[in-house]
C-alpha cells in the first residue's frame, strides 16, 4: 500500500503492508456535529445569558468597570471569520457595552505565556480586522510579557508551595475574561479553563512548578488525561489567582472539532464549567477505536507546525512533537512499540524563534548528559540569560525556559518506546544526537524494526496528517483495555 506522509515543505511516499490500519482525525471517526454558522450567534448569546456558576456579565459590569480579555495566541484555535476568539469577543463586547462599560476601560492581553509576543499581523489574525482596528491603535491590545517586572504581581505560594505570579493588568481589572479553547492537549488533557490562566499570564518560575520532569515523567501524566498532578497544579494556581484577585475569572470556552469549528460553547466559573465542557469534549477527543495494540506507529513531520517554522527540523522540537504523540497514543501502543517518523531534519533551528535551542542541543552532547532530564539542572541558568530574555521581550522569540518544558516532554518518547526512527534526515546526526535512530526511508526503518524489536508481523498504525489536524487522544475500542481513563484513573480502580 502506497501512502504519503508529511515531510519538510511537502510529503514523502512510502510503501507499507496492505494490512496496516490508518487513522486520520475527524475522518476515520467523525467528529460530533458542529454548530452551523447560522446558529452560532444564538448559541453564544444563550451561553452568555446563562453562565455556569456565576452571574452574567451584564450583572457584573457597570460604567466604571475595567475589563481585561485574556486571549490565546496563534498556537491553537483557528483564525477563520467564525473562530471562537472572534465571535466570543464580539458578543461579549456587545453585552458589556449594553451594561455601560466604556471602550477606554477595555484591554486585550494576548496570553502568550513563554511563547513569542504577537506581532501586529498575529494580533489581526487572532482578533479579526474589526476588533484589531478598534483597539490596536489606541494601545489596548498587548502581549503578555512575563519579564516585565513592573507589570507582574507576585501573589505568594499555593498550598503545594508553588510560586504564583500574574499579569498586573489582569490582576487590576474588575472583570478578567478568559477566552479558551477546549481542544485536546498533551499537557493535562485540554486547553482552556484553568490551564489558560496557569500558563498564559504568569512567568517561568510559576510554570517551572509543573512543566518539569518531576511532574511530566510521573505515571499519572502518561497517557494524557485530566487527572494528572500537572492538571491539579493548573487548577490550584488559577484558583489561587482568583482568591488573591477577590473574584473569579469569567470564562468563555468553546469545544472545537478537527477544523476548529464550535461543537459547544460554555461560559461561567471555570471550576464548575470545566467538568461540564470536558464531558462534551471527551466525545470528540478521547476516541475509542482501536481493536488491538500497535507495535509500530508511522507518521511524518512537516517543517512548520504548531509552535512555528522549524519545529519539524529542530531536533529538540522534533523530539517534543514525537513525545506529544506518545502521550496521545500510549493507550493503543504495545509494550515494544516503535515510532517511525519522516523528517527533513536539515539542521534548521530557526534561531530567531528559538535563539537558545542550539546551545541547549550542544550542551546535551557533553558533560555527562546521558538522558534529557540531566539537562534540567541548567533550567535557571538559561531562564535568566539576559540576552535570551531580551530576544523574548523585544524580538518575538520564545522565552528560554520554554526549551526546558520542551525537553521535559521530549524524554517521554524514550521512556515509552523501544526505538524512534527518523527517516529522510538531511543532517541525520542531529536526530542521533537526541537518541533517535536514522534510516533513509520509512521502508528501511520498518525492516530494521522488524529484525530488532517487533518481529515479522507487527501491528502497524499509519497516522497521516498527524500535525495538520487538531489531534485526538486515541483509545482502545473497549475502554476496559485502556491503562487509564480520561480522568487519570487506572482501570484497576474501577473494578
């Protein structure tokens, strides 16, 4: 069977056995029905009129209210004219204005966390022309700057002794509004809700309480689920923010499908709203399909996806992307599973976007660095590097600590596979430097895996379009065969 997989700026062809299984998100198993465009306004107005667990915005707001929208960056959520960001803000503004809120008291914070600050083009793509033109030129659309000491507030320590910092504009506002996407995320099950505030409007010291090996390498984190220690930390940190602000966030989250279309819209108090939104999202995200465990997963990696151009060629980001798939597919992987991934791997690190990753990679090759967690002791060294911080603040680069959260995730692939093959690498030494095997083609990698790991008749799952579609978390068709359910409970706990 001939198949095409993502590779570089195009695709690569491979000849695979006829008896392989294929899974494509949104196609192999259809998503739940999305809300038709002509019904979206009604759905938003209904959700905003009946928020879960708190009063509606028109009851909270008045003429003196200062309102801050916290809006996700371009990493996820769609940019179509009917995207959740654009429509939710449109209808929320309508209600705020009707309640007497004045335009000059409204602020937008793009919650990039440790991601690059948004350019004007990014902000326009996220918010749409109408909102951009109304608020950009008056300085009312800002990117979160976690290193801007004047506009960060230290709130203290949670009960778990995690330090909490929050964007001062959000802290000072009367009505902080979180606009979130309930899409599958390898870090704690879903984006949106309290994950949004715990990562998007804080700083690296707070994020270092959960995006680290001691949290990400626990058994409750793998496979992805909503019951991990990381997820509980998101909740604790965000609820601590609410306690110190003296009021909750008002959340407006949309459950999205593979094309980032709205399946359902939920508004209100995140603590009460998230469990309800997850029940809807579970139907799209945790897909109970597999009838057997797979010994080989095959997919391809484009040069540009998710975090930016170069993610599919930069060796650290490549490894993180592979580990994210392990988190999503672990329930259907056999104990001897091998991953085969096509990647151009040509040495393009994209230093403008990730100025510190080449140095990180080089350090990993020396000083007794045997596995990726050995690098974690350098986290603060990089996170406080003034030149890298300047590039984050003023040159649209990732914050240097972001690389350590990537490395923490990256080790998960090694922890849970027999081998990882990169095929088609133009500079294969970079892949080998991360502990991956290299072969010229997918076919050669499969033959080598058969001899060494999986035998002559492995169960093979092909995953085309892995990085072009909003991902799912694949499960066994019979849920009792999964090692863990959506909420982090081991199956033995049900029996």
